[in-house]
C-alpha cells in the first residue's frame, strides 16, 4: 500500500462529520420548540445527551461491520432528513418575516388613512384587527406557520428518531461495542491528479535538499545533443517535495543571470494549450519591460506566433509544475507536445524543468532530449529535523523535556514514511497545543491512526473541530488550483449556516475566521502568496484536497471542462467551470436539493427568467459569473433582473458578476435571509424597490467596485461591508443613515459631503461609534462651485471624527484652512493614524504649539503646501503627487526615511533633507542636478530617478560662450531615458546606473 495515500478514509468519514456536531442539538431544539413547547426541553435533552453521542459511536463502530451497507443507507437518509428539517425551519422563518412585513405595511397605510380622515390610529386598528395578512396564519405571538408545515416537520423529526432507532438495532445484531475495532477494514483511496501550489516562491522551510538543488542547477547548464528541446523531470510521489525543490531552483535562477527569462507555469488537471501559452507570454512580456498586461488573443495561432517572436534567440528556463500523464486521456499527451512547439525558437541551451509523479517524459516525443531526477528520500536525521521544526519550539520546554520529546519525535517521524507534507501536517497539530506535555507526544506515538493502515492525514483531520470539518469539506467544490481568499470563503461558510455560536454577541465572520485559522495552523490550508491585485490567497495541498473530496461525499461536486456524466440527485453544493443553456436545462434544474450553485463562466444563452424560476428552492448561494471577453451580450446592454428572483426565498448569498448595468427588481426585498450582495466590478447598480430595502435586515455585505446607491440604508443594521456611500439631496440618502450602522468594518467611503446642510446633520452620523472601521475616505465635490460655505465645511469635518482605531484616512476637496481639533490641537489626541492622504486640500494653519495628528505616512495630491505642520517627528514616509510647491521645512521631519515626488509642476529645487533619509524617488519631473540639489541628496543611500536606480551623480560644468552661465537641467519623464536634456546651454553630466550586471557609466552633453 502506498504510504502516502489516504488509506484511512473509508465510507465512514462523512458519518463523523458535521451532523454529529453540537449543531444537530440546536437544530432539533428549534424544531421541537415549534411543535411541542411543553415537552421540547425534555425531548431535546434526551436527543442531545443520549441519542446523538450514541449515533456518533454507532457510525464510527460501523466501519468494521460486515453489514456496513445498511449503515450507508441509514446515513444517507439521516442527512436528508436533517437537511429537510433545516428547510422547513427556514420556511417557518420566512412566513414570520412576511407577516412582520405586512403588519408594518398595514401600520404605515393606517397612519396615512387616519391622518386624512382625522381618526385615531388605534381606533382603526381595533376595528380591523391584524389587517389583511392575518387570515390563515395567526398572530405573531401564536403559531406562525400553516398546518401543512407543522405536519411536515413532525414527519421529518419522527423519521430522524426512527433512523437512529434502526441504527441501534443493527448495532445490537452486530455487537459492535468497541470503537478501536473500526480500524480493521480500511479502503485505499485511489490517487487522482492533484495540483500543486502554483506560486514560484519557495516554502518557508526547505531542509535536506541542498545537494538536489545543486545537482539540478548543474544539469540546467549541461550542453545537450543536437535536439532542439531539453527537458529535465523531477519525479516523485505526492508529498515528497517535488514542487518545493522546483520552487528553489526557480528562485535561484531568477536571482542569477544565466537565463534571459525564467517562467513558472502550473499545469492543471484540465489545462488548455491556449491558457499555458497566455501565461508564458505574460511572464515573458513582463520580464522584457512590457508591463501593460498581456494582450488577449482568441486565435491559438496568433498567440503562438507572438510567443515565438518574444522567445526567439532567448535563453530561457520554463518550469512546468505537476504535469500529469493520464492513461485514459491520450489527448493530454498531444496537448503537451503542442505546447512545446513555440519553444523551439529559443537558444539551444534553453531548458524545460518538469515536476511529475510519473516517469513518462519520453511521451513528449522523439525530438525532445529528456532526463529524469527522481527525488530521493530525506535522511532520517534530516527528516527528523524537518518534523521537529514544525512540531516544537525549543524555547518553550526545558532541556530534560526536550531530550524526551526529541526521542519520542524520532519515533513519530519514523511512522510518517519520510513525507515532508505529513511532517508538516502532524507537526503542526503538536505545535499548536497551548501546553507541551510529554504524555501527549507519547499518545500520538502510540496511536494506531499513524500506522500504514490508517494514515496520518486522517488522524489529523479527526483533531479538527466538528464545524471546522464541515467547512473544510465544503472547500472541495472549488477547482484544485483555486485561489482561496479568506473573507470570500468565510462569507460562504456563514451563508451556508456552517458557523454556529452559543454566544449571540459574537460576530459570525469572526468565528469563521477562527475556523480558517484552525485550518491554516493545521496545514490544511497553505499560504499561496499574493495575486495580481496584491490580495493574499491560500491553497489546499493535493493530498489534503483528496481528503476534502472524500469527506464531502455526495454533498459536494464540481463540473470542470471536459466533464461528461451524471450528477447525483443528492448533491447539495455544486460548482461549474463553464455552463451553457443545455447543461442548465439537462442537469442543473433537476437537482432539487441544491443549496449552492457557483458558475464561473456562464454562456449568454442562459435565460435568467428560466433560471430563477426552475432552480432549487432550497438554494442558499448563487454566484453567477461571466467572462467579459466572451459574453458580450451582458456587457452591451442593461441587465434587468426578472421578478422571479423572489422565488429563491432561502437565498443568503447572491453574486452576479457580469460587468454590466444591472437593475434589481422589487421582489428582491422578499429574500428575507439575504446576507451578501456581490456585484463584482459591475459598472452601475440600480434598485427599484425603494423603501422596501428595510426588509433585508440580515444583509451583512454589499460588494462592488463602484458605488451602489439605494435609499434608507440606515435600516440595515447588520451591515458590515458596503461600497461608496454617496450622499444626495433627497429623502433616504442623508448622512444620518449611518447612525445605527455600528457593525461596519474595514473601509468606508463617503462622497457628496457638500450635500450636508448643517453641523447637526453631520453629528447624527456618529462616525466615532464605528469602531470596526480601519480605513475612511471623506470627500466633497466642489468642482465648478464658485461659492461654498467654508465655515460649514470646517464644522462638518470637526464632528466627523473617525473611530480612534482608524489606520488610514483620506480627505478630498477640503478648502478650509481651519482643520478639526482631532487633526490639529494644542495637545496630542487619541487617534493614531498610519496613513493620511490629502487631495486638493488647503494647507492647514499649524504653527508652534499646535500638535498634528500622529501619522507615519503622509500623501499630498494636487496640494500646494509650502510648509508642513510641526510636531510630525514620527512621519517616516512623504509622497507628493502633482504638486507645484515643495514644503520648505522638511528638515524637522527627524524620522523621515522615504520621499517620493511624482509629476512635479515646474523646475524641481529640493529643500534641505533630514539626515534620517534613506530613499528618494523622482518621477516625471524636471530636475536640476546643480550643486545645491546634489548636496542635498548625495548622502541619501538609495536614489531612483525615473525608474533607474542612481548610485552616483556628479556634474562637470562647461561655460556657455554667450552669457557665461551654467546649464545643468535634466528632464526626467516617465517612459524616457534619464539622459533626456532640457537646456539651451552647454554642460556635461555623468551618472552611474545600478543593474543586475553591476554598474555601468552613462554620459550626455548639453
């Protein structure tokens, strides 16, 4: 048996998953409270304290039963019944909220009628009772759902009890009383193609691969025979460190000068030649200074020709990570051969480095020279060192305990079959224990779960919390190479109902982030780096991805490109790589138990009316994404949502990312459970339901690149994230709408402050109460205004004091010279900012005796400040963009390290620099390197002028024949060489450029 396969995972994995967690007790408690108030407490106590624990024991013990198939059936029935219970309780809550909403509408209508007929409102209420919505439903204080739901709920709960009773009977027949006997019959999980982390950055800990690194780098420099292409393969079993070694090679070569270009490509299970060509072209263009982005070509031939053109005559290294040769898919071999065609134009010494589980490089064709490097096992001592690195901080134990732990650790490491992955996973579990106990290590050593029959990964999975297990299994619906972003995943977990807390004061997202951190600390998630937007992402290692797929069972499924087959009717969570109308009608609408539907690339022929009308009514998450380049139908017209979206009454998460103008219908306000609206980068969002947005009391996040403008946002008291809040002169768009939104977190942008008419109106926003905010932007729009009350502007900014934990603050178009006391005061305030940005703002009056708010970074855009405020000794970074004046008093900035000046208007004459300066950057400026300027910057270690790092600058003057004046003007512009000269006289300057090859002198004459 392959020691790295997940041998532990049999059918019983899902049996000990989410539905035997404390969640089931809360679910049943809610259900019985609706049906039997007098007996619910006794019934729930028996189920939670007796039945549910025995159910877990039964399911674990059943692993070794010869009648296991009976339990599989029971398990499927039990899961279905629990899901049904959730759906019924949702229906009950929907009816309760609908009634609450109709009563509110009735109250509003009655108030208007009474005002018109001069009748006391109470009189009208007493004459008509509960209004038109009270028939057949009952009052809010009594039963809140129809009889058919009561009967259906009772039937479902009775079925759950019968299933558990049947399981008890089966166990009695089999006499399975000891959980340890469950280890006897374990099935081996077949390996699937699993992707590697796609970043080229090496891991944080690389041990014992120094010799391998040297040998592979030597092979990269070998001169091969006459064949044009040379491939070196790193071959090894999963978890042996192939990718880590390739990352080290890639990192080392990028820091060397041997290869003109180094490209790293992750080859996914369903890769296309077009996508690989595009990645190669993008990296090549970036290397050779073309950073405007990779052009997109629909034609594969055009793309191939472009790639040939840029690689022609170049010495390159291409790393293809995790190449998989499937015995059943010969088309993959042909695609790989086609992939190599444009590489033949490079220098003969170019190399291709491949990581793979299989030694099958000969399949690349007879014109390719191939050699393999089979990755060796780590030595026992080296492997132990690696394991102990992840398992123990030596500083946390005394010498005696450390010797014992070293000895026991060696015994544990011996069971991990020299797998670097398992060393990390098991070591991380031990490391995160708050108190280090020798007996805990002994227990781990003696666990049967660590032997070849059970597997270390399954043992580690068992140590996760029950809810964390459910969250981990859910991750299997994403593609193997998917970049997992923390907040995106946590919001999905919340929407699915996976986050549970007995403390009502806890924010669900905070609990979800703690689940995420548990998976990260246990190495079930791995840091992947940062994407193109600078956002951190995470990955699931291949073996752990297999584990997630297994524990998810039939609950989760994904359809990827090239898929053919059927989808189980029991699927609850589904993702689709690409979806057409035929796939939707033939497969998706038939899945009546579906709770999650994520479509990454939806084709334009899918009818939204049909989709909303026919999708599973149990849907909790719907994410619909189109490809901007191919789905032109969505980008060229307004997209009006049909009213049938109101049919999806269980919906919590609606993501519609179509790059279009979208108009949302009035029926959206009937989605009472809606928590997240994600419009991606849609350009314009309009709502047609006006005041009815107050029904969306659960709405927590609204995501959009631009502003989303809808009235009465103040009623959404659960709101945590929102795009730009744009003030308008009209009811429902006032600043006081922010008054009760104290759960707001992260970044808040407020524009249109010119619409605020008084200090009192601004005070109602209670901005200081939003303690979860870390970034705030306040913006007026005074463009074209001839007259504006600057005293009013100063009063408004005074009362818009941000919360004291704010980190970044931006103020735009503030024209008063009187700044608020929380920015400028006679004593230091309580607000400590990291970054302060002023755009088109007046210079503050801030002389000696006045303290400026503590800040480490100051940015001025389109500002004309000739002096900076005093008492800014903690400022470390200063940026000036599009300014025509430089502050003359920079020398008092005793902590300043960095100065950046971009697009200075006029001739740049530098003031005296503080001695603390370490870095100066001048871009798109006209700079005079005369004696005064040279003296001011000569002692600054790092100087960058127009993108070039200047190590030394000196001027040799020549006298002009006409007026005996020196001319030393150097014009520095973006996309121009530093030698651009702006002068009518004569002169000569020398400077030295730093580059990867060392320093090279340049000279020019004026």
